[in-house]
């Protein structure tokens, strides 16, 4: 859903490399903006990823981001398209 990334050096001479800031990932950005998402080769995703996406697709229509301690609701215009290729 995102990650903590180092804060870039602001030129002040302070050690900014030891500070981190949350940055939304592509999926979370799309969810917040009500965009469409294509999840290609979803059959190759780890089980933990699929389980994390379940709440977007069921009656809850929301996702919980434990790193932020926040729940984000899927707007009505948010769409997810999934594709997969055969394993053989």
C-alpha cells in the first residue's frame, strides 16, 4: 500500500537521512482518487497480498493500512481489474 521512505536532504546540513516519511503506493493513491487499477498476473501474487485485497472486493469496500492505523473506504467510482496468465 506504500512504504516509509527516507526524507531527502533539504540542504540545511541536518542529517535528514535518518528521518522517514510515509509515501502512498500506486494502489492506495488510485483508491483515494477513485481511479481504475489493473492488477496484472494476479495469480502470481503471494497469498498474503490476496488476503489483504479481500476487504476491497467484499461488502466492506475498504482497506486497512496497519502502518498508518487507518482505514480507507473505496469510492463508488474505484475499479479494480485483474488479469492472469496461464502458468504453463
